[in-house]
C-alpha cells in the first residue's frame, strides 16, 4: 500500500474514533483499521513505512500502572501535567525576575515589636497588691538581663553604632542605662536625641517627608494624623529648651532578621529595637501669615519612644512605637 493509501486509512481511523458509537467499539475499530493499514504498509519501502508511522495519530487511550486508562482520563492527566509544568516554569521565571530586579526583599517586611519593657520597681495598677509590685520587680530584673544579652549579641556582631568593640565580654554589657560619654550606647543616644528633635520640628512644620524618613509603623501614622489635623491657615514652630535629665536607653533587644543566603555587605543580620526615655522641656509657637498668634509655656515632657534599625542598611534610626509607664509587659511572669 502506498503512503497515500496509508494516510487514507488513518483518516478513516480518526473518523471512526469520533463517531457516536460506544467508546469500546470505537477503540476496537480503530485498532483493527490501524493494524491493517500498518500491516499492509510493511510491504512498502522502509522509508515510506517510517514516514507513515511517524505521521500516525496518537492512540486514544494509554495504560498506567498496568491498568487501562480511558481516553478522557488520559487527556485530563496530560492536561494537568502540562498545567503543573507551566505553573512551575512561571514560578521559576518570576523568582528570577524578582532576584534580578530586587522587587522582593524578605528582609524588608514589617517587623513585630520585640519584648521591650519600661522598667519600674512598683506596679502602676490602681489598687495594686503586694504581688503586683513583686511581679513588676521581676519584670524589671528580667529586662535588665535581656538588655545585657542583647548588647552581647550586638557587640559580637560588631554592630554597636559608632563604637569599635574589641571583645563582647565587658562590664559595658550591664551599662545599658548609662549616660556616660564612654558608654557603648553613647553615640546611639546622641543619634536618638537628634532624630527626636527633627521629628518634633517636622510635625510642627507639617514636613511630611522628614517624618516619613525618620518614622515607621504606628508611630508614623500617629505623627501624620497630628500633621493633618492642624489648621492650614497657621504654622507652628516647635521649641526645644533642653533636657531635664539626659535621655537614656531603658530597654534594648536584638534579633536576626536578614534571611538572605549571602551575608550582608554592610553591618550584620541583626535588627535592633531600643526604648529611649526622653525628659525634655519644650514649647510651641503659632504664627499666621502676618504675625505670631500665640505660644505655649515651656513645659516638661516625658516620653518613651521605640527606635529601630536594620543593621544591614546604612540608614538612620527610625521611631516606630511609643510606650508608657505602667503598661503590661510582654514578659509572661507566672502568677502565684
């Protein structure tokens, strides 16, 4: 039989497979017709036989694990396999694109507030019992221990801001609240005070760009709300009259938050959060377009602000939260 005749047989087989007869009868007819066509084609030239076999339509069913599979199931499995392969290829391509364009950085996702604590030697609860005061003392002692542990982590990673540490084992581990100029955290305290003054001035002047560059999270939202609540017909000037007591770090924590495979080129994998206590004297002057409208009397203000820095970025410390004395600590002190 010629190549042309073989193709005619295949066309007949295809039409038989698509007829309205039952599936079993169609499959049997297709097998018989194809068998006869290829048996006849065996007497033709070998080259024509190869072409006829290559151009034959794929069988309507397949076998899987020794069991016959219906044509519909085979088609469904084939389509599912192709879809899974396409999905995997798309995922791989997307990951490559994100890696090349730096569209995704897992190390830049928002971070939870660590177990920071405003220390106190007594409970601020109304009608506090002796046990409440005892728990407050326990929390303060635990905070002191965790401060030392965090400073050790930071010193070991050589990430103490503005200080070159020869060894992480030092009496400085127990000097978190020190206000001495030789303390490990002295450069950080200065940077925190500068940021504090910049943010307060920016809020009074409605400078949203400065606020956004020095704050994140809930505290940024609070400052932005304060800016937008001001009367646009007036502008304010924040006045800093000095500190009643030097600002100091009362609680500090560190944790690894950089999950990249390669070590960061700058700094370390740590994220550091620290509570800084500010005790300042400040006032606000209000001006219209022509003259000064009013001024508040200088008054003392005590604040506990949480500063944060991802140590693998060469970026400033940012304010992310505000804490208060008397708030329940995140430490779980067992109750009696």
